[in-house]
C-alpha cells in the first residue's frame, strides 16, 4: 500500500539589508535595487527629432494647409489625408492648429478647418462656434455670421453665453447697424441677461449719436458701472476704482475694458487725492508701469482678502 509522508520543511528567510547612500554626494540617476546595490543610469548621448506630441502635429497641420489654394475640395482633401491613419479624430491637434492660425490672423483657413471639423461631427462646442463666428466677422462675411448667430440663438435660447451677445453687438456697432444692435440688446433684457460693461458702453454711444439723451440716462441708471475692479499686478490682486479705468466714453469700447489711459489716470489721481487712500494711489501707479495685455481682469470678491495678499 502506497503511503505518503509529509515532513516539515524549514523555510529560511533572508533579511534584506537596506543600503544607505550619502546625502551630500547623492546622484539622482542611481536606482537602488533591493539587495544588489545601486545601478548607474547613464544619460542619453544622442538626440532625436521624432516628436509625437500634439504641438508638433498641429504645426505640421498648419504647414500642410498653408500653401494650398482656397478651393474647398483641395483643402478638405489635404485635411482628410492628414488624419487618414489616425485611429481617433485628433481633436486636440486641430484645436491647437486653429489657435495658431488665429494668432497669425489666417481667417479663411480658420473658417475652412472649422467647417471641415464640424462636417466630421467633431468639436461641436460653443468655443468652436465662437471661433467660427469671430473668423467670419473678421473676414467680412456678415451674412454668414448672421446665419450662424440666428442658428445658435434659436437652438440655445436660454443658455447662450454673454460673449456671443457682446461679439454680435460689436459687429453691428462697427458696421453702424443700429436697429439690429437694439434688437439684440432687447433680446438680452427679455431673457434676463445682464449686459457687460462694453455692451452698455456701445449702446450708450449709439444713443448719444442719435441724440436720445433720455434713453442714455435711463440706460446708465439701470446698468451702472461697477465701482471697483480687481487686477493682478506682479502676482498680487489689486483693487482699483473703475471710474479711473473707464473714464472716456468716446474711446473704443471694445478695447476699453482692457486698456488704461496713463494720462487720464495721472490727472484723476491728483484731483481725487482726498477720496482715494495712499495704498490705492500706489497701486494705480503700478498699473501705469505695465502694458494693458499684461494685466488680466478677474471677478470681484471681498476687499479685505485682496488687500491682505
């Protein structure tokens, strides 16, 4: 008869000793193994030009369509061949390419690439539609811009962002189409959307040109400008009076919320030295030292938290 006997087996465990490296001359390229000591890691001595990131792809996409003509079939064919071997639609690459074209002010190419992307059923976001609307306005295609606006407004009646209203009103303002601008402004009031400072300024300037001073006064009374505004200067948030920033009503209203007139700031800070404390005067002087593009506007919060920083 077969009999199996099990004898107890002694398992001996070997304790792993830790290796301590000197702290002063410690090399980060050395990888410490469990019990075999440090293993050196040598840096690469060759350079490679093969980059597969989205930035290099977007630059290649821009170079691919830049030398083409404005024929729709030629541009669409080049874009189709560019994404032929992609498993998924390179949405991030196309978005970055649109940003590069926008910086170079290639409005026709932006229109072509955006329409091609939308025809593929990709990137149907409000940001893509705003890029297309801006490109159509800059290229002078007012009819197509109006068609796009009416389509978006009818589909997103109660969720339309204010930046679209500001853009279409600025288009009508520069084209001196006052009746359509008043219609858009009336739609904003019916939907309960509070207009921004540039929108109120544009409509007020039109009222002044037409001689409707009573409506201009009612508009300013209904939508008064904010008293304070927060801006970042050297990484610190500074509180500044808006009447020092928005002083001239005859200046360009689109760039009015971003640019600061240095001469007007200097004159008004002298006249209002009794009203503004010493800290705010020093902050206004710091604003004059920077260009308008370096200062970004942020939403207002409590004054104590801003001055504590």
